[in-house]
């Protein structure tokens, strides 16, 4: 039975670093191969070319032009690629904010995802306080964050912290300063 594990959360929370840290131990613990699908890796070059043509800014990943024209097709392609691997019996880790989909509980809906029967789905919500996420985004110096940083007040209105009582499908992971015990606990939960 293949697994689909989402690492979701807002920009700067460390989703990718956490997934990279866990994929090897997860394969070892489960004895299963995993495919890692990071939205930025899959669509980064394409989005740069498209946004360069649309707005003249290849690093734009947060303007209304991006959100209206590329965001949803990128996510649809990401999920299509995940689904194709799952149909082949390969477990998948998906990395991306997926905040709209999380808010709407869509990632916990196998019918919305069109998953093969028997797919085990887990959703890790990686989170940090806003000020720390903002500081990490500044420190990483990724040009794709420039629009977001320049329009932080608008971006922050889209940030939300799901209430665990309303989102029981989520595995919450505080990535502020996780120790080995916290990471190993998450690994055990994902491998079960």
C-alpha cells in the first residue's frame, strides 16, 4: 500500500529541510522506496520563464499575476505526478505550501485527490512563529521571495495556523528548534 506524505506550511518554515532530513530514515524504517516531489524543484524554471513573460519578473512567486495564472496549475501538476507514482506503487513525499488546500481539508479527501485505492495519506503541517519565518526568508536570500518580502503585509493575510481541533487530519510539527526526539517521534508516526 503506497504512502502519500505531504509536508505543508507557509514560506520559511523549513518544510523542504525537514522532508530531506526524514526521507532516508523513512525509507529505512518502512523498507519502501519514496519519490520526493518539491513544487519549487518541479516548477521553478518553468515558473521563472512564465513569470518573466507575464510580468517581466522571473522571480515573482506571489503576485496576483502568479496566483491567478500559475499557482493552481502548478499544484495540479504536482498532484498529478504524485498520483502517477502512487499508481505504480511508489510512495511519495510532496513538499509545498498547499495552504488553500489544507484550509479546505482537501488533502485529507482521497476523492478530491483521486488517489489509488488503499493509499495511506499523512499531512505534516510545519509551522513557526511568523517573525521567525520572516527572518528565515530574509536569511535564505532566495530571489523568489523578493515579491513576498516587499509585500509582506499582503502576504501575511494569507498565513493561518490551523486549529488542531478543526484539523484532526494534520500532524503538527513545530520547526522552531526541534530536537532529535521531536524528529524521531515524527519519523515513527510517519512510518507506522
